């Protein structure tokens, strides 16, 4: 079960009042819950701000924004499934299309970051007018890495199914985790190349689900249009799930804000430089203008002057005269 669709109806699941009031009306947020007497596990997210922040940080083309935005929405929901406070989930796509792939990392608290390997790619739209993300991605692999408690790492990998992201995540759940799932993802761009709306959902069928529940769910999913069509008309994550789960008892258990978050810092960048060793740092220090190091995830640049580099060279334990060749 997979699609990238929806249409708006003013329907909501059962949302505890304390949860409903915890997120600003205009902010990005994510929900999770259950339906059909816990035979279905459900997640949904609205992530316009996340996708727009990534677009600005990396100066992304529309197709790169759509590919990264869809993947970040998926990673947020998948990381929300993790249980540990320090657990992380990474989605890596390596492919032969012009985008070449992307990398996204999310934590279990609604933080996500990512980048596209070739961010400036532009391709013609598909006949239906939608961005040709599958054409941009091409063929390749999708890898999901779970880092649990900073100790155990679990990796699953599949061949890309379509490159459209939602279908690929659906097949990942089926092939690598043996969980029947429906994944809907979308990013809609404005004419001036800003993000108008973004988000998605994941619905998973539990092992004890009745055939009647599965049949009704499949019927509902076959009748809904694109995720972003529904969002464009003002639908919330609650609306999206209520539409996809029409006829089921939907219970939202938790609601949290989501954001584009990168934990990079000057201190971490200095530690990365130290790994180069004193000799290499000494060579960089010879540049009169110093050097700039740019974070791949958020685009932030850290400048190091020659004097700062010499100080780091000393910390690396290399004699300055020997490193500089004097």
C-alpha cells in the first residue's frame, strides 16, 4: 500500500485536549496514535517549515527540495517510532539519477537534518504536472540505519522501487522489517521556488489485524488524492489520518513539534580539523586568508584564520617549525 495523495475533509480523530493545545496552530508538528482497536499504528506530520529551511540552507532546486522534503518527513516519522532518548535514524539514498542521492538523519524528539548530493538539478515536470522526483533519483539503493542508545546499530537496505520516496519507504518496511505499511509523502512548491506545504503519513498494519480492517483501509487509501492537495486546502495531520482511516476509531496518543536541527558547532569543527593531524593543519595554515569549513547538513560556514589554525596545529602535537618546513 503506497501513495502520495489526499483530499480535504474536516474530520479529526480523538485528540486529548492537553495534546491538542501543546503545539502552535501554524507550526510544524507530528502525531502518532492507533486505530481499529490498535490493529493499526499511525503517524502523520506537517513539515513545511522543515522543508523550507532545508531549501534555503542548501539553495535547493524544486526537485531537490521535493526529494529531500519527502525523505525528511519519512525520517521524522520513522525516528518517532524509536524508543530511546538518544536514538537516531538515518536514511541514505545512493543512486544513478542526476540528484545522485541524499542523506537524512532524524532523532526521536522531532529534529531532522539532511542534504542532497547534487542540489541544483532541474528536470521537466511529469505529464501530470508533478515534480519528477523518481527521475531525479533514478535507480540505486535505500539504506536505513538505526543507532540505538549510542551502542547498537541496525542497518537495512533495499533496491529502490521507484525513486519517488514514499513507494521506496513502503517497500523498505515490507522487505526489511516485514511490516505491511502505507506511506504518503508530498512537497508542494510555490512558483517562486519556496515551499508551500509538505508532510505525510505512515499507517502500519499490526500482525493481528483482521482481514476486514485491511480491506477497509485499502479501500480508503484508493479513494484519497495527494497529501499536498489536502494540505493546500488547509488539512492538518489529524485531518489526513482521519480521511485515510474513515470508519475506524482513531486515537491520537502524542503530538510533538518538529524542526530542522543541526547540532554542528565550532567546537565540533575544530575536533574534525584535529583529526587531520598537525602536518595537514600546518599546510592549511599557510593560506593567508585562512580557510572556511562548511557543514554539509545545514550549510553553516566556520572560518579559521591562520593564527587559529596554528593554535590547532600546536594542539595536534606537531612542532610548528617542522610542520611549516622552516
